C-alpha cells in the first residue's frame, strides 16, 4: 500500500474510533443528566415550504394494540395514504413495553409514509411498562434513551406556510415543559395558528397520585398549571382517547378559548379511526376517518 493511502486509512480509523468514544461519553448516565438539557433537534425548528392553498394532516395515537394485527396495521397505513396528508402525527403509545423489536415493527409498518411522520411520546414510549407499572424506575434512563435513539426528540417545533406544530412531552415535569416553551416560543410564527400536540390531555384534570404508583401514566400537574404555560396555543390535540373523535372549545384564556381535539384509540375490539385536519387560512375542518378491518383479521374477536 502506498504511504499516502496508509495515512488516509489510519486517519479514517482514528475518526471512527473518536466518534464512537464521543458517542459513548455523550450518553447521559442518569435521568437527572438526561433531563438537564434539550437536544439540538428539539431546539431547532423544522421549517417546511408547502406551496398550496391549505394544509392536510392526520393525527392519532395509542396504536400499540395494532402491533399484533399486521393486516389491521396495513389497513391503517393504506387509509392514511388515501388522505394524501402533508403530515402524520402519532401522539403517543406506539409501543407497549418499549422494546427495540416493537420499535422495529413500528418503523417497518410505517416505511411508506416515514418521511411525513412526527411523534409525541406517551407513557409507554418513554418507559419499560413492565417495570414502571410496579413503581420501578431503576431503568427509566435507559428506557427514555431508547426512545431518543429511535425517534430523535421528545419535543419539536414544525412550522410552514400555514401553521405551527408544537410537540410537547406531557410525561415530563411542569418545570421542564415550561423551560422548553420559554426556549422555543420566540421561534414560533405568531401570524399563524399554533397546534400544541401531546399524548396525554392538557385540558383534562387527571394527574398522578404520589401515593399510588400506578397513576404514573398521568401527567404530574393539573390542567390550570399547564394551560398557563401553553396559553399562546390556539389548538390543543391529544392522542390518548378511546372513542371516535372529539372536538370542542375550552375556556381558559383571558383573551379567548382553546380549540380542543381528542384523537387516537384505546384497546383491542374498539372501532378504529384517524382524525383528518384540513387547515385553511381562517378555519380548521376536521373529520373522523374509519379504518376498515380486513375480513380475516381477528381484531373484534373476544
């Protein structure tokens, strides 16, 4: 081998080794360290140019039950594609135990629409459910890192010609959410509507009971506290829902109301819907789209 090629080969090897060492060192060793900052992707808005008269997006959540029903999952994806959306928002609980095998399945099923999917984490996505359900948080740092390794962010701002979409980690502490909002809010386009997207509902009052470890899937603060933090939002959308679709208004702001939307699904045997949003300059049109069940699928079997 010529000397110049030997030198280049050595430099490449050194670069790879240094990169591996950096990644190893940069991995947070504790939950406190993991929650001490936000990632670059979380703090840098994604800006899209959609040259069209309106925006269409799909929102749903709590889809992990479909992982055991491939035909039904395929029907979900086919139905989403028919709506020709600009974005698809999966609002939490895409996996049950947060195993890598589950995440591999999620990405395999969604491969055809992967470039327009955005995630907001649910309690199942950030924890090892089989441990946390009994109050064990020993491996919670590892569990949340797995989510970050697969998705890349827990918070995110997407904005385009029509709207802002702010993805919030409602599993976090109120202080962390408020800190993120303070950092990202100056980057929001104030002349466009703001959709605040999360897994758990911001406007429902259910919250954790410190005396009952099994209430951990709920947020750790009450609705008045979080709504004060996100009161600049126009539309609140959450994905932890077990019925067809819900849309209403919720008065909490001194200068008006929130539009609130509940999307998503709950358990095996429920009829499955996705929510379709068409965002025009002065209005938002919504529809619940039914997901047909293949004849051979045993989703509705007891």
